[in-house]
């Protein structure tokens, strides 16, 4: 199950997040989203947990808890909306 974690402190690392969610079960991946230009955290990440009951327990238990000193928002990640390649009319 893919889990969204928002309102992350900029100091939160993949290892810190993995350690927190591993308390509830196996974590197969942590994807900390960063800005393409600066490489800095954008303040959210996705945590993949293969066992759904453990993932649901992590969501319930971690929501509004502190990670790296900041209360985070945790919920089931929604599928990404389709993005079109069209960006509207071009003006030259």
C-alpha cells in the first residue's frame, strides 16, 4: 500500500521516515519528493508498505504525530491524476 506523508520538516530524511514507519511493519520504499532545481525536500513523501493491515495501522497511528519535530499528515496515497502534455496555447 502506498502512503502519503505531508507537512514534513525539511530536515526529515528517508532514514528517519523509514525508522518511524518500520515500527508498524516492513517498509519496501520511501520516496522523499525533492525540488528538481534545488534538490531540497518539497515537504512530503510516499512510503510503500507491502502488508495492507500494517500500512493501515501506520496511517492511523502516525497521522498528526511528530517526525523530525513537525506534526505530519498521513493517509492512503491517491492515484496520480493523468497529466496532459498540452499546456494551453503558446504565445510567441
